[in-house]
């Protein structure tokens, strides 16, 4: 899925600087395995524009491959312009760009209210914890009593069998635990930094990594 990745940086004296896995290897090794409900956090060395500083929520991970959506890339397109019935349930009210695959299709993730049942009869299918996929053909008014909020994505991020594992081995991603609230966070929040900030040291230090490295 990912094309070019950053090469190991060189120090001023010409020697190779340690890469991400060398610097944070113990913490990365302690991270959880990929599963539905995991977050993939782009490593600082991943500078490919499509995925730089992205946070991906994993929806499926099995022998057929992996599928997730980028949850920190809002678009400027209001949900009401494309799916007017879903505008009141969406938080925020803009569409999100879930990834480079099938940009002509939409997918909805909903956060269930605490204690609410994930009822397939109203168009909900649990992913993990309080997060469920919502059927966009369902009536959002029937979902409203069960759902705290929803986020609608155009496109998704996908990996064939073994592809994501190769990227993890290369150190492109960190695998961390998601919170249901991550899917409803205000788009003005730097979610990439916020997720890292709640991790144990030394991963928490990465939250201070500058957004524009070239300016420093």
C-alpha cells in the first residue's frame, strides 16, 4: 500500500542515525498485535504524503489481509451534501478521507452509547468495544438511540496478506490501543500526537516530534 519511505538519516559527521525501530525497539516490541480495534500510528520516518502522521483504525485483520480507515484526515465536504440523512448523527459534520482505496465509496463507523447493544436489526455490526460499522442504507433515526456519534469516510486503507506485516517489520507503523473517543475527537486536535502522548515512555516523547521537520 505504501510506496516510498524515508531512508535512514545521516548525522552531520556522515554516520547513520539510528532508525525508529532501533531507538524505540523495546517499546514497539511491547505493543499489541494488530487486530480489529487497533490503531496504526505512522512512524516519524514515514514521510510519504498519503500516510504521514496518520492514525488508522483497523476494522478487519485476517488471513485475507487488513482493512482500516484514516481517522485524522477530515475533508472540506459536508456530510449533508452527500448523505443528508446522516448529517445530524455525524461528528464532526464533514466527511473524512479514509484512505486511497475506493474513493468513490463511503463507510461509516459509529460509537455506541455506554451500555447500548450492538443491534444488527438497525444496521450495526460490532468491530471492537463500543465501535461498530453502521450500514449507510439503514435509517439513521433508528440508530440514534444506540449511537453516541458517527464518522463517515470516503475510501479506505487496505493491505493484502502479509503486506502490513512487512510494513510493521520495516518500522513504518506503531500498533497501539484505540479508545472509542478517538473516532469522535474534534478535528482541530492533533490526534497523532494525542495518541502518542498517552503512551508510556519513551513512545510518549514522539508526541513532541515537529509537524514540519524541514522548518527546524
